[in-house]
C-alpha cells in the first residue's frame, strides 16, 4: 500500500512533465489604438516609420520574407518575418489585416509587418 502511494504521484508527475502542453493564451487590451487604418495608396504617401494598418490580400511571394500585398487601391511590398505568421497558412484569397511601419527608401516604399491577422 505504501509503495502504491509513492509510485502513483511519481507516475502522474513524470507523465505531466513529458506532455506537450500549449501555453495558455494571454489576454491583452482590446480597444482603440493609434494605428492608422489606411489604403495601400495612402500608405505609399506617408512619412517613413509611420505605423499603419492595411486590410487586403497577400498576393505573391517575392522570395524570402518579402511579399506583395494589395487592396483595391494598389500594391505594396511588405516584409513579414516567419514568426509573424504564427504557424498560420495564408493564401491570396484570404482577407488579412497587417500592422507595421512604413519604410521609405530612395525610390520605393514598403511595410515592415509586426502583426498579421486573418479576417474570417
């Protein structure tokens, strides 16, 4: 009896330590923010490092972490690090919202994306 009382907790705790648990989702703020919801056409005209929010479609991979994003007003190059996708698969048919900073180079503009949300 005494051995069973010692062995049972060992089995339970050892199996829990090897279980593949996902961390619990943490809450956060849900409400107004300072992101500026713009069209692609408008984003192409803002100052460097302006935070923007764009809704549209990722239509084409440009290699590496560069993609073409478009809405009804135009197309812009976006850089999306792999971790921003959060293991989600995005297709050109999916409507997404991206939030990031505009990066104005000599002759073109792009958006360095920090957040990607699939709109269902």
